[in-house]
C-alpha cells in the first residue's frame, strides 16, 4: 500500500514496478477522470492484467462490505503496511484522506466474486 502523487508517466512506471514485484492476477484502477487514461495507456502498452473500475456508490457505502468482514475477524492486515494506512483506516470516514481505504475496498472486491464494474 502506497500513496503516490506523481506525473502521469511516473504513475505508469510505479504500477509496472509493483506488478513486477507482486505479479498480481488483476490490477484494478479506478476509471474516472485522470485514471481512465492510466487504464487506457496500460492496456495499450503492456500485457498487465489491468481492469478499469467504475465507482458505483459513495465511499462509505462501498466500505460497508469489508467493514462487516473486519467486525467478524475475517480480515488480516500485514504488519508491514505503512502507518499512514492504519491511521486512514481507523479514521475513516472523517480522516483527512480516504484513498487507501477505497483501494482496500477495490482489492477486497477483486478477491471475491463481487462485480467490479469492469469495463
């Protein structure tokens, strides 16, 4: 988990580097505004398993599915996650940032059978 604010090409390189490191089965990228171009470019120039994800509800509503899993003790988080992730998760939905929580929701949905709204 990492928060990356970078120019377009640096974001592409970051995604490629993380893919090389972790060899994911799917790379879900929120496909709105700027990120839609990221999806298009990665699909055009790589063989990475990229899918565009369209948000279907607000972030708080999207989080309820994984929130229930947390409450049931069904989620394990690596102790290697950065402290900012824990602060954001524990402060959600009133924390200053919520992008990592949203990424967690998409990762959780990608691991299950829920429809990602892929395009």
